[in-house]
């Protein structure tokens, strides 16, 4: 297991890093979104950032349990993440970007799950699979703000 866990190191680190980036994007909307959807966006993002904070802790502690090192700075988070940060964007663009980011990390979680299964790391596999469900759900909820009625 020790040798195999090395193969899983990079992907779990990226999953932690991308979850952190999404956490920040979720907070940015929670704090700054304005307009008719304010209350819905504000409430939804609160539930999501609370879930993400708990998940970051579980994923990072799994890294430690497997003898891996976690990111220790925001710089390392960004270096370990292939997720684009959003800088200048309208509220609507930020909302769409957050939905896209949740779809992106869902795919990453699927590849982490596959990789973990290949090396017999059942617990990491289970964690990664659970992240697929959460991020697909978050994406669906965010995308629902854009459906025409
Ligand atoms: Fe809040």
C-alpha cells in the first residue's frame, strides 16, 4: 500500500486544491452577489461552503493518513490546482463559472476514484466517489438559477 499510495498522491492533492478554489469562489458569490436572486444565491452558497469546508478537512486528513503532505499555503493550493481563478467577472458570469467549476471537479473526483481503485486504496476511492455526487448536486443547484421558466 505504501508504494501504491505514491501514485495517488498527486491526484488527491489536486482534489484538495480544487475544492479549496471552489470554496473561495463560493464565498465570493455568497458575499458579493446582488440582484433578484440574492436570497437564493446567498442561502445556497452558505450550505455549499459549509459542506466544502468539511470536505477539505476530510480529504487533507486522508492525505496525512496516507503519509502524504498537504498544501500549506494559498500559493501551494493554486500551484496544485488546474482550476482557473475568476477575477473580473459579473455576478452572473461568476455564478456560471461556479457551476462549471463544480462539473470540472466532479470529473477530477472520478479520475481520483479510478486511480485509487487501481491501487487498492478503497477508502480514498470511497471518498472520491462521494465527492462526485456532492459536486454534481452543487452544479445542478447553481445551474437551476439559469433555467428559463
Ligand atoms: Fe454567511
